[in-house]
């Protein structure tokens, strides 16, 4: 009798442990981000250390983009609003891929036109085009290259979900994002210690 109760208790404990294991991000990328310090839209230094302990969503854009950046930025604003509505503390970081054009003032004006909330969104610049190209490729496995004699920049269109330790866990289509999946994945990362 006691043995059966003990076996039942152990079985229940085992089931609980297994159930807890299934709550992580599915197929995580686990790409670590190198330390960085760039300049945000308020002309203040902002870097990886400022994001330590926070979950964040990143993308690569530029302000005079005539194609994908427009829907990407609109989608990011929509996600920011949904995070707020659901009480999720998710930061947003947009890296400019055209830093020679995108000054802090231009980035701020651009984001204001979309209704971005700067309380949880930083748009970064203050580096060379070569630096952001290398940074994007080395850390996010995406391109950020401006061809000679062209005002448009070749860049990736993904949104990247980053955990509290600065590790990229997942990427998503930024032009047509899976909003519910992004929110669910952000909730998982926010719940992690």
C-alpha cells in the first residue's frame, strides 16, 4: 500500500518535471550577441549592457528605404502596442543599416511618424556602414550592405527575439510577422529566470 503511494507520487513528480521541460522556445537559434555600444535616437549611448536582464526584439532598417522597412516598422509598432496591451515588458531595438544618413534626429523623427513609444524602443546608429554590416552578419547572420552609387541598402527583413542574456533565440519574417507566435515566445523568455 505504501509502496503504491510512493510509486504514484514518484510518477506524478516525473510527469511534472517533464511538463516543465516543454516550456522553452522551440528550435532555439542560440546565437550570442557580441558587446556593443551605439547611439540611440536621443543621442545617448546604448548597448548590450543596457539590455541585460531584458527580453528584446531587434531588426535592421533605414529611414529612406522605399520598400520593406515601411511595413517592417509598422509591424514593429503593432507588436509594441500588443506587448503593452498584454503587460509584456519587451524592448525593441532597431539598428540603422544606413548610419551615414540616419542621424539620431532623423531616426527619432522617422519613428515618431509611426507612433513608436521610445520608453521601450531604441533606434541605433553611430557606427560606420562597414561596422554595421559586419555586426549584422557576425551576430544576426544577416546582411546590411550599401552598394556603391545607390541610396538603398541591402539588408535582412527578419525580426530577432533576444533573451535576457543577449542570446538570439528565434527569428521571424518581419514583413509578415507571426504575431501570436512572437508574443507566445516572448512570454516564455520573460518567464525564465
